[in-house]
C-alpha cells in the first residue's frame, strides 16, 4: 500500500496538468493574460516532471515519504531556477543565434 501511495503522490502534479490545461483553455481559470495563460503550464510541467523523477529516485534510496516529498519539491524549484537562468543567459548572450 505504501508503494501505491508514493507513486500516486509522485505523479499527482503531473496527472493534473491536463486538467489545468482544460480549465485555462475553457476560460474557467483566468489569470488575465488571454492565451498567454497557457504558457504558465510550461514551468508547472517542468516542475512536475522533476518532482516525479526525484520523488521516485529518493523513494528508491529509502527516504521517508515526508522527507522525500519536501526534497523533491525543492529539487523541482531548483530545476526551474536553473532552467530560467539558462534561458536568460542564452537570451542575454545571444547564443541562440539571430533570426
């Protein structure tokens, strides 16, 4: 039973991503940006993927549920920060090339 709980806990944020997409696309959730609201799902999806992978890895290493969940959330946030900094650096330095 603990294994099912841990897998469900690890995959829940990723599993509700299509629901969030539907709610934003239908206009039930509105953040004032029109179609740009859908772009909010990109960081959510990246965080969810990192959270799921790190939760399962930490579970495999034998960490407790509470500790692995907290560290996985922090790992997801750190992954978002690294991705944001990388994108900012690419934009600032012009590494991506000119169009």
